[in-house]
């Protein structure tokens, strides 16, 4: 299985949004974030031409990022999973993805520091963040069969700017 891990694009400022009184789960992408992610998603297609499944955290900014990625890939469906929420247990993700076909290419959209911790856990078995995923960045991991803790191989990690450059 191949796993594409994508951090959500630039969202509205947390503190400014917090002053609206709305729940942070509802914080949306900025216009700049949308524009940059559209170009970044085009760069993702250069590196990984097809996806079998796209899943996202239920938070608005991740859902909006996933919608941009889905459009770039011509996909209509986005699966929502709580295993990509910011405080989700890593083992829950492993259980969720075990239900996906082993030969699939699965993309997931979520949040920091959860995603970098998840990637580190999948690569090294360590429950800590040892990579940097900027907003709109992505990395690809490969697994020989099922996605399991400490069994992943890092194929690549791209900054948002590098993804946008690939789209040119």
C-alpha cells in the first residue's frame, strides 16, 4: 500500500477565529490557502498520478483541503474519519486503514502535530514528531502489505513550495 499524508492548507488565524466565538473545528482555509493548495494539488498529481481513496479529518480546514485535492484528482468522494482528528490515537488510524485494500493508494488529510507524529510512528514506531509538515505539505510512504507501526518506508516528503513548483 502507498499512503499519501497531506497537512491541511493555510487556515484562518486561530486566535482571530477564536474571537468569533465559533468552535476551532469550524476554522476555514484562507483565500491564499485555497489558491496555494490548488497549485500544490496539481504538483501532487505529478508525483502520484492516481489515488484510490481520499480521507480527511472532519474539521473544516481539512475537509476543504481534501475537496481541493479531490478536484485535482477528479474524485467525487471523500471519506471522513475521526482517526485523523488532531488528538486521535495512532493505533486507531492503523485499525481504520487496515480495512482498505492492500494494493491501494490512500491519501489522508489532517493536522499537525498529529500527522508528523503519525508518520514518525509508521516509519520508526516512535510516538513522537520527528518530521516537519508545513501547511499544504505532503509525504508518501510505502508498505509491503498492510499499513503498520514501524513498517513504512518514506518515499518522499515535499514542502508546499516544492509541490507548487512541480505543477508548472
